[in-house]
C-alpha cells in the first residue's frame, strides 16, 4: 500500500472517529435535557462504545489483544445497547439474556481468532454474520412492534439497517474473492469502502434515531394537548373535535347518537371535608368505575370540566342510553372511593340526550338541561332530555 493510500485511510479513520464522537456527544447532551427518555441514553452509550471500538482497532492495527478482544467486545456491547434502546423506545420488554448470549458467543469466537488467527475471508465472514444478525434483530423490532404513530421513523431506520446488511454481505463476498490477499488495488478499495460506509452509516443511524425521538415527542405532545392530566380522558376541546366526526358519520348512516352528561353530586362537600387530594381520588375512581361498567366500542369519554364528564355513544337509541346511564349510576353509588384507609361514598346524576341530528352542541345542551333537572329532582338519578 502506498503512503498516500495509508494517509487516506488514516484520514478517513480520523473523520469517522470525529463523526462518532459528535453523534455520541449530541445524544448524551440530549439525554441530559430529555430525562424521560431512557432509549436516548442507551443510544448515546451505543455510539460511545462503537467510537471507542474504532479507537481501539485504529490504535492497534496489527490485530493484537486491544483490537481483537477489547475492540470486538466494545462493538458487541454497542450493538446490544442499540438493540435495547430500540426495544425500550417501542415499549417492548426484551430479556437481557438473549443479547448477552450473542455477545458472549461472538467474543468467544474472537478469542479463538486471537489465539489462532484465521484468513481474512473467514474473519470478515464471521464479522459480517454477526452484524447481519444484530441488524435483522433490530429490523424485526422496528417493523413488527412499531405503533402507528412511530411507523414512518421506524421504517426509515429499518431501511438504513437493511442497507447495512447488504453492505456486509457484499463485503463478505469480496473478502473471499480468490487472490484477495495479493490483490492490492481491490484490498485497498475494500478498506477504503469500509471506512466510508462506516461514516455514512453512523450518520444515518444517528439521523434515524433522532427522527424516532422527534416523532415520539411530537406524538406525546399531541396526546398531552388532548388529554386531561388527572383522569387520562379526552379534554373538552379534544372531545368536541373527535365527537363531531363520530356524530357526522352516524348521521350519514342514519343512526342515532346518545350523549350522557355526568355530574358528581355534592363534590364541593367532598373537597371541603376530605381535602383536594381526596377529591382527585374520587374523580379518578369515578372514571375507573365507568370504564369497568363497560363502554361500547367507538364511544368517546371525556372530562367536560371540573366534576362533569361527557360520554358519547354512537349508534345508540334512547331506551338503550337510559339503560346504560342507569347501570352506570347504580354502580357509582355502590362503589365508594378508597382513600387513606377510608372510603368516600359519592353518587352521580346523569342527563341523557339522543338525536339523529348532526349538531353535537345541541345534544350536549339538551343533556346538560336534563342533568340540571336530575340534580334538582334530588340527585343520584337519571333524566332524559
């Protein structure tokens, strides 16, 4: 190899190391700011481990212990951290024993290679098989377990890993090319391509993981904007947005829609006697009871405001809506809320309105008027608009 070729490879190694350090540092600093994202810390650890592996193998170019054993261990640990980060990001519980088993098996092979150095083709083939296994595992997680809100960024990252697989297959094929050890030009091109692709793949993987994080944050922010923080239900604004669509679809099919308006009776007295923490517990318990009572598919449940709740039931007529409301009312009365070794008994009044009209606001106003009548008739009862 000419001196200029060695300089080119050396320069590519420095550039690759710089790219790896920059991405590692970027993920580390992002993890400090975004503390609620453990996947980010795992990916930061992965890039640091891979950067250190590159440093170890670049420092020890003669295939010594530092390069073969320590470098291989760092690469395997980096791959494992990357895999675990994907699993955590997708909410998948991955048993540690399987990544550790693969790491241990690969490290044992590298120890044998250190004692009895193989040909370049065998070494490249083993490294390629190991890389392909990690990539296939990560691709499976990304495509099989990604939720709809993360599908685009997961598919992009899976595409990068698929390209990585194709590269390693091509690299393994070139390594077993007859006369590779004596083919200086081809060997130089292969070495250069390894560095170039490593730099490109590191950059693209960093981009893919960043997109996955950005899509997760965007989804979480949208959910937070549409969700009541105490009960986890839709808030009032989100309810009207979603309910308008459901009512319009039911009207197009000629189906009736029912609106149930709940109000917790004497809720101010609960706050005054037990405190606001108890009031919050009662609100959450009420939601648990209503959900346990059984809400039909396609229904929308929201916290309308304070101690008022709104339940929209598509394709529901008046008699069915009354039965549902009465069942829920009786269950609430029969199941007091536990709080600090005590139980707080409470009841709810329900206003019911049904109409084939697509005007959601009209139905909500009718249900509210029915609720007003139920409360003034003695509370803990159901009234139909």
